[in-house]
C-alpha cells in the first residue's frame, strides 16, 4: 500500500511532536537504526498480499515471544560501532612490533585513549555478535515464520567470518597485543559484514516494535484478504490518538463501495475518516489495528483529500489546490489495484453553489470505479439527497443533540441515513459573535 506525503500528513502518521503521531504509538524500537527502519517500512510497506501476510506472521510471532529479544545490544552499541568503523581509513598500518611488546598496563599509560577505545569497541562488536546469535537461535522454534527465518539466515551468513570466534572469546584477560592485532583485522576485513549485520538487526528491531505496539495498545490483528474483491469490514473501529474514542462499525464492499457522510461541523466526520485510514495503513504494515475486529482486502494505496493548502509562492488559490488534489485522486483511480479514498468536505474554496455542482459531479464520476473503496463527507445536505436512491452508496451521519442549557452536545455516534442538522447559525449566536458585531456586549456574557 502506497501513501503520499499529503495522505500521511492528513492521517497524522508523522509529526514534529512525535508523541502526537501514529508513528509515536509504534516507535518501540531499542535502537535509532531500528526506528529509522520502521519509518522506512511505513513509507514502503509490503507490495503484495503474500508479502503482507508473511509480515503479519512475523509481527504475530513476536507478540507471542516477548521474552526473546536480546538486551545485550543497545543503541549505544550501534553508535559506538559506527564511530569505530568511521575511523577505519585512519589506521592504515598494523600495530608495530614495539607496540605489541608492551603489556596492557604499560600500554594504558603510553597510549591510554587508544587502549580504551580499542577495548571498548571490540567489546561492543562482541555484544552485537552475541545478541545476533540469540536472535538466530529463534529460527529453530517450531512457529518461526518463513520471513523471519529468511532474515535470520542472512544474519547467520554474516557471522561466519573467520574472525568471529576470536571476537567471541575476548575477555578482560585478553592480552593487549591480541586486542590490537584483532582491532586492525576487524577494521580491515569486517566493516561491510558488521554494517550488513546492523541492517538485519535494525529490520528485526522494527518488526518487534510493531509487535510491542500491538500488545501495548491492545490492537487486534486483521484478517488480510486477497485483492480480488474489495472489502473493508470493521467492528469497534476507533482513533488511537484520542483519550476516550467512540467506536464505529463500518462495512464496504465492491458494488456497495461508497460511504457518504453527513453531519454538522465538529460532529466527528473527519476523525472517523482518519480512523479508517489509520487502521487500513496499520493493517498493511502487518501489525494490529485499533478495532475489535477487521477484515480488509489488500489495497494498492490510500488517497486523502482533507487539509489542502494553497501555494502563495506559485500564486495558486485554495480552490485550485483542491482541484489539483482531486486530479491526483482521479489519476490514482485509473489503476487496477484498489485504493481507499477519503474525502472531507470537498471544494471549500468556492461558493456554495459551485461546491454543490462540483461535489455532485465528482461523486458521479467516482461511482464509475466500483473496485475502489471511498468515503466522502459533506455538510451539503442537498448533495446527499440527490444520491439518496443510489444502491451503491451507504449513507451515514453523526448526530448532534441540544442540551437543557441550549448547548450542543456532539455524541460522535454514527447513524444510518442523512443528517438534517443545521447548527452553524445557532453556534454563531451562542458564541456571541453576532452580538459583538451589533455592538451589544451584554448578550455576549
């Protein structure tokens, strides 16, 4: 599943404040390299149903084996090794015979910095090798999935280097002359091996982080369906960034693939669509989703039309930016693979009549693509009424209630049908905006 930068932004996948993002909920890696790999995984998720199923098997495996992750490898381990090999080119000659004649205590005083750097660096290489050995042993477990076994076999190939036994035998009693000689050989011969080993470890770190997130947030693994038929069937769907989310049930399938949402502003339409997009994205990463259950077909991508921005530098208006985003959506829909398309209040950058005509025309065009799954929200009641008899469209709305104190209550409950709520003018009055404009301060208190 592919998602462009705009879609990822609309879904709050990444944010400057990581704690307020979906990525922040997922990033339970033990190293920065693992975190970087997790980010890459989000940007380039599995490209086929088979690969996605294999990925989910790996994440599910780590949820069942929470005690297998080696704690001997830390972020400091990888940072130290990067520094160690960055200095490889600086050491072009082997340690001299005179250097090797000195015992370790004399060496500490003659070249204290080099002595401790050599000892410390080699100890981190040993930690990496031992931690990877612990991971490689997972391949012997009867429930080890195929994709994990493949990754572990690659790790095994990297630690078959002739220098590995000597590195694993290093102790506090190892003579400095052996450390110095080994230091030189490792720098010269094992740089690429260790770098590849770190790459494999980072990939596993990203996978186990998805498992940790799934367990920590009590997310459920979805049933992944092949792409032959477009299906999105979710019970108890909620937005994971909300402290007290309201769950939703939704069912879309081919030939009844369109959901048209109505309801007042602030009633929950945008949050609902974001919850759908986030769940679909997480499912296509191979991890659990924020729902009680979910069945979803493999899809080629998610496309959102939510928070379009104008471009002052190019002199493009907000409406023109909306049209360009809709054009990109139309181009995506030309592909054979199914997409999840989420559209929120289209054409806000023009007048109401234009918005009505443009939205109606877009929906008519979207209905020509029954293998994509689409959700469109609008506060234009007339648009929903125009298509009310179309069997391909599901209609749902968010209710708004009036309390005894004449304040509006947003229940965020999703109901079948078309909303008749028109509360904008009432809210404008209640907030005292009209009274202020009329110069009547008493009515604003």
